[in-house]
C-alpha cells in the first residue's frame, strides 16, 4: 500500500483548504498516525478532535456541513443529520 498511502499526497492539496476530523479514542487510526497525517497536510487546514471512537459523533457531521457551506457554498440549512 505504500505507493498509494494518502500521507504521500495530502501535502499536495494547496491551495485547497483541508478539514481533518479525528477521534480521541479511535481504535482504527492511531493518534500518532492522525497527527502525522495532519502535519503532512497542506495549508490552510482546520483540525478537530472529538471525544469518540472511530465513528464520529453527530456534532462532527454538523461541523463538516458548516465547513462545506463556507468552502463551497452548500445550503447547510438542508442538512438533517448523518
């Protein structure tokens, strides 16, 4: 998988903005791996951590929708939840 690992490409995102969402108790993605991926990401970026396991809480989905609304102009009022 090494040739196609996302960490090799996330730094090429600029000038696009990136939004990283991670869980503090994630058993699928180690905290150090998440931090390394975030660090490798291009700027500008936003990073949010949630007190959850790998399955992020509804709050994370709301943050994602709000971020997308700002970035690409979607109508966040139409979002009804995950």
